[in-house]
C-alpha cells in the first residue's frame, strides 16, 4: 500500500501551455542559433561591392561562399551581435566585444587553398589603426589566389609567373588599354554589352578596361587606329606597391620575385629581405621586430633567421589595373581565410532599366 495515497495524482500527459510570447521567443532563438551555425560552419552569402574582379564577378553579384571547402574557422572574437560583421547597422558602433580573444583554430576541410581559387578573406591591413580590428572582424575581401605557401611569384609585363612558369590567365582577366581612333565615336551600347569600361581622354583617344579577347575584337574595328596595353615599365618604382621600399623597384605590372612564406619554412633574414617579411613576422605572428644598425632583433634577441608559424597566400583581382590586392599590401595569412566562392545566386544591376535590373543570365552561375 502506498504511503503517499493522500497526494493528489496529476493527470497523465498534461502539458503546461506556453504563452504566445514564449513561443515567439523560442522560435526566434532557434532560428538565430540555426542560422549562426549554418553561416559559421557551412555556407554564407556575400555581395560584390567593387569592380576588382570584373568580369569574373560583377558589382551587384550575390554569392554563396563555402566554409566547408577549406574547413570552417572557429570564432576568434566569440562575443558579437548576430548577423552583424564588425559594425552595428544604423547606430554605427562596434558589433563585437574584443575583451575575449580565442586562438586561431580551423576544422578539417575538403581541400587546401589552391592556385586559381576565388577566395573570401579578411582584409589584413585592418590590423592597423584606425581600425585595429580582430582577425575575424576585418572587412571581407574577395580575390583570386595566385600563389600558395612556398611558391616563388613574379610578375613581368602584367603576366604572373609561379615558380618560373607562366600562370594561367583568368578567363575574364582585364587590364587597361590605350585606344586611338580616326575620330569616329564608338557605339556605347556595344561596349556596354561587352562590359568594357571606357574613359574618354580626348576627341579620338580612350582608355579601355577589358580582356585580351575583347581587345583582339576591338582592334579589328575600322575606326580603331592604335590599341596598346597600358603596362608600367620594368624598374619603375611605385611607392604604393608592397613592400613600399625603394630598394624594390616594383610596380603593378612588374613585380618580384619573392617567396610566399610557408609554415615551418626558415628564412635567412638580412636588410635586403626584411622589408618583405617584417609585417608577417611582427603583425601576423605577434613578434616585436627591430633593426638596430645592421642587426635584426626579434623580441629583443639578435636573429639572422625566422621560422614561420603559418601558411600565407598571394591574392590578386582579375581586373588587374583596378584591384587593391597583395601587390599593394602583401601576404594573406591562413588565419584570415574565410571560404571559397562557389556560385552566384542573384545578380542585381543598379544601372539597368526597370525590366533588366536582374541579370538573369548570371543566376546560379558557377565561379571559375
């Protein structure tokens, strides 16, 4: 006989009904958690704001970027506002708290970053003032990987060479050309259909931004008298070009050679190559680097070599004369890699008419 016979038994299968507010809260919480996990571990949407990858990617393209291909990067700045990258919408304040910083870790991926991949990564220069942002909160950039860790890269007359061999030019790679005509104007609709960028200099002189294939077509037009690529000569120093040191007389079209750092690679350091590797050693790998006379000090100790802790990559836009890329700021560390661009799911032409705002021919288009 039960000694608890005086207690009233509760009816079986009785559930406490949630309030409408509680049901809404649970649904929203579940959606936020699920979306955060999907964006962080599997796939995320991005948009193209600039023309640095024209014509491979157009301004207004919306992309899906895979986190699985290279392995999802674990959060480095774990406390942040959901769905806001680094800045809160409207109010413009920071969307994260950098009081807690975790070390860099990445889940296993399907492959390593390969030459030719179109990659989304965090912009390395936002480690500097005035931004001083954590790695995973730096602005997202998208470029094509031209060289991976351990490669020797050189650019000669706008042609990229990797380990002494000419690299494959992207299908839609573009540079600027000088065009002189007999004074007859071009058909603007034809140039627009070809996605050729045009800047008029004089009545009969133009600067065209286009692919080599488009240049071959336009060169045959009856009104075209001269068409030449606008490449800077070898030996012309450009102070905006990495490593921003006059001993390296490099420019956007003639650059290098240099070796892209590889994890475990030990480089012999001296005054001739320190400008190339100093930022990677100090900013990206967290060491204090000084040059006192002819001596190089790393963390206060004299050093004539350094062994890298991470792999690095060399990223360039397909629109070679209109791209802020590794030629300007150097290497991309592996902890800055976000994911691989897979395909365009939507493309919006802000300059199009009402009936052709959507670029229908670009929907669900793969990225190569």
